[in-house]
C-alpha cells in the first residue's frame, strides 16, 4: 500500500480545508517545497499535490509550485485541481507531474477525459471520484451532481481507467476515520482498479484497516499536519 502525503495549495502556500470548505482554511506552511523535502527525507516516494485555487477557477494556477517540487525533489507527484483542458494537462506534465488527476473534466467532458486516457496511458491519468452523499462532487467540491459514485467508477474502469482516487467529502479534514465500507463497495464492483483512499485518516489504525481491504494507496493530509501521525510512524508502511 502506497503512502501518499498531500499538499494542498492556495496562494502558493500549504493549507488544509475541512470538508472542502474554502471558508474553513488553515495555513500550515508558506513554502510547500520545504514540506515536500521533509517528506522525501523520511523515505516518502509519492506526493499528492492539489491546486485548490485551480479547482475553483477551473484552470491550473499553481503550476510553479509543482515545478519547484519536481525539480528539487525525486518525489513522484500526482497533480490535481483545475485540469480542465488539453493545455492544462500539457502544462502539468511539462512541469514534471508523473500523474494527473481528472475529476470535474470526467463529468463535464467525458470524451476529453477518455482521449487523455488513450493518448497518455492509464498509468498517467487518475480518475478523481469525490463523493458527497454517495454522489460525485466536482469543482473543488463546490458543485454536486446526480452521478452515483459506484456507477461512475465502474463505468470508467470499464473504459480503461486503472487508478482512482476516492474522497468521501464528509470525512475529509475531520480526523474521524475513513470510509472503509465505501471503499469495500468500490472494490467489489471494480476489483481490478487501483484504488487510492483519501480523506478521514486519523491515525495509524486507519492505515492498517485500509491495508487489510487491499487499497492500492492512501492519501494522508491533516493527520500529518496536526501531529496525529508522525512521519516516523509511517516507516513500517514504506
């Protein structure tokens, strides 16, 4: 199981939101590169970098932060937030991202998302499936849809999606545990998908539970920043 710390960016700074609410923003560090280097120094290999400004603006904004991190660390970065066009996608890959997460685009322009899968490969394009009351939420979780989370993932998996990041919005940033039951349901309908769990990790016990159900990876944010999990605690999983 891959351990993937998250760095969320607003105004070039490392922040966390609670349940996707931009009004509930907490700033943790003014220099995301320093945070990324600290992760790397503790043996972390992967990083989940989210452009929250981009998610809101529907275009990539914080690509200089991505370039700094990929240039000055060896971390494999998956980037999400505001990737809404071919031009956005090109910029993000040129800035050094190993993978790109598309969520809103997969709802708004499914043909475009499928073309990305075909042109770049399923190992490069991650489906972002964020759930609010079991329905897909898009646009930095500011917009709700009627798309059922299980059907959404199953349909795209059948069209070639290999990697899926799934966040239960209600769990995100509240440090009250992950959506184990939802992840089990997803793996039941799409057993070959490489599922990356995101949101709600509150301690090491959550990581053990996620490993037991065979998720491919887990994204950890606030639990690290608030000291519920230390980087040393993560050593056995690396």
